């Protein structure tokens, strides 16, 4: 029995002295509970709201202030031209707008009900529905306070859903799933390419060849790039024809932007392959390192606006976040590159940086 306890003590010491095991044992749960605790929330806070105020009356101003003070909305601009609303939605600066008609106060007093219009970007139908419900409740509370509890005022906001009036869930999840699939497959495929050569012992043959390391890395990436484009073709075809995903924009532009994401993912996979010594380690890093961050920080499961500022900043390093925005703009809104050139430049910068880092980390001596 004494030997048994001595063996248990030895195992405890073995675990405690292994920093990697302790990190997996205690660090991973802490990170997961922190990430999911802050990210998993159905509550929406401080969503950008534009108000089109066609009335200069006092009650209209009070309603705007009530929206701004609710905590769910943040009034970023008050405009007076309804034709300018379309541009705000196309630029992706807002998720909903409030339209207050002319003679708002006069009509409300006469008819004992408030007529306003709520216009939401329903490319994310769950978020749009939540925002409209918040807006309806704010209008209802404002109306009850105005006319008193003794009356039963009718709430009559006119709701308009842009881009996805039928509130199909595919418009939100299909672009997100495309981002997730491309991130996982492309990174996973290339993450084992170079480390596999090391394990098989064929890396020496490549290193003694007259080719520059840059060409070795590019040669590794090109087949996977072509196969990834073919894989993307299948995914887009099934999304449009099987899942009834709209395709309002240019499919050539979609493939060009997708090729940029594939280049980023392949470069990241090559970097992982250059810095690991076994295929198991490379696959583990690729799957765990890509799956959870992509699910959380892309934006198709949990609105990034709900997250604390530090997590919103972290989300900016995820290529899938920018690609998700681009895909929705092309497929759902039918927009051109002038509306998402910033996201395109960010993906280009990531591709150049990761490819250069992969080349620098490539070891010419074993």
C-alpha cells in the first residue's frame, strides 16, 4: 500500500512539473468560461441607430432621447432626408433606423397612437428581430408615459426588413459556415504539409535542391489553393441551389475575395507547419486554434457588438470576421468592392504578413 501511495505521489509530481499539462488542465477551462461567458449573450447593447426625424416637435426629440438612453441603441446621427438611409445600410454603419414622420406630435394626440417606422438590416434575422422588439417596447413605454396608464394606446410602428424580408436564417448562417469551413480545411491541409516531410525524412531532399525556400513554400501552397477553390465552388453551388441562399452580387468578385481568404488560411497553415515537429501537434493547433475563435469572433453566431471591448479588439485579428462581412455584402446586399475595400485590404495585409512570417520561420537546416 505504501508503494501504491508513492506511485500516486510520483504521478502528482509528474503532472505538476509539466507546464503544458497544467496549462491544458487549468488554463483552457478559464479561457473557455471567460470567452463563452462574455460572448454567449442574447442581449444586444448599444447598437448604432440612425434617426430620420421629419418632425421638429418636442415629443419627437423626447422619443429620440428615450431610444438613446435605453442602453440597447446608440443614436449616431439624426438626419432629415429619408433617401440617405439606404447609403447608411450599404456602408454597414447601422443595423436599424427610426423614422419619425412629419406632424408626429399632432397626429399622435389626435389619434391617440404613435406612428413611426422601424427599418432593420435583416441579413442577420435574429439580430433584426431582437432590435425590432426592443424598438417596439421603447415606443410602447413612451406612449404609455405620454397618454397615461388609464388608456390602452395602440402601438403601431411600421416595420420594414431590408435585404431579407422573409427573415430566412440561411442569409446569416451560410456565409458564416462558408467562413468556418474554409478556415478549418485550408489551415488544416497546409499545417501538415511541411511537418509531414520532416517526419517522412524527405525534407533533406528538398533542402539540398537548388530551389529557394520561397519556391518550396509556394509549391506546397499552390495545389491546396486550387483544391480549395474547387471546394468553394461546391459549397457555393449547394448554398445557392440547395439552401436557397440569394446571390445578388458578382460571383466572380465572390471568388476573388474567397481566393484572398484561402491565401490567408494557407499562409497560416504553412506557418503552423513550419513551427511544429509532428503532424499531431500541427493538427491539434489547427483544429483547436481555429474552431472556437472562428465560431466566437466571426459574428454569425454571436453579435460582436455584444462583447466587451477587449474581445471586440481580439476579433479583428480573425480573417473570418472580415470575410464574413464581405460575403454578406456580395451575396445578400449585392454590393461592389467600393463598400468593403477596407476589409479587402485587411485580408491582403494578413496574407502578406503570414506568408512573409512563414518564409522567415522556414528552417533550411534540420
